[in-house]
């Protein structure tokens, strides 16, 4: 078999994956589904090594730099973090959702959250983790998204997070 050739296929029982993320450090790929299932596969063998349930349809998946945590974004801005153990165990950590609307967004994103103070910094990152915009939070603030490309973004303010889709 030549380098880069297909070695195996994975079938999903009449479901289409909605997100996929591969690790650089180990042969694990996460596949997110519309029903909230997240499957973990060994990319060398194609073997299913674990499964977790996310309470919302999965929109995006992203591994941290060392490949031990998977950030999951779902509809309505829901976010969760899963930690992958050395024995392929998976632990879930719920992350407080940031109140944003509309989602998906076209031109202006509104952030409303009574628990965030005006001294709190906010950050918007693209799917690659690059900072698109940051600043200090203001009550009822609106962020212009007109210059952003279509895609998925992570918004964080303090300890709260949201996943948004720019159309």
C-alpha cells in the first residue's frame, strides 16, 4: 500500500459526521455527529476506542496543543471539554455557556450575560485557535462580524464560552 492510501473505512449507520478532528501527537481521531455522539477512533487501525454523548448536535471539534483535551461546540453555543486519559478513558467537564445571539450570525453578534463584569476580557478565536478579536466586555455589547469569514468561532469571556457560526 502506498503512503496516504485509504486503509479502512468507517460506516455510521445512516448518520453523517458533522465534525472531525485528528490529533498530531497520537493516532486518535474524534468524529462528532448530529445526534451528539462523539466517537474516538485509532487512526492506524480504524478501531473504535471510545464514545461519549454530548447533549446537543456537534458543530465543531478541536484538540488542545498536546492532544489530551477535546473542545466540543454544539448548537446554541453549547461547549464542553473532554479529557482523554492514558488508558483511553474520557472525562467530561461542562463549561459554562456564554449568552450570545443571533447564532448563526451575519453582521452583529450581541453578548448578554449578567454574570460577566465590565472589567472582564473577551476573546474571539477561529477554528485554528487564532485570535480574531479581543477587548474588554461592556454590558449589552455588540461585536461587528462583517469582516469575518464564514465559519465557526469560539467566544470566551471570563470562564464562559460559546461557539458561534458566521454565515
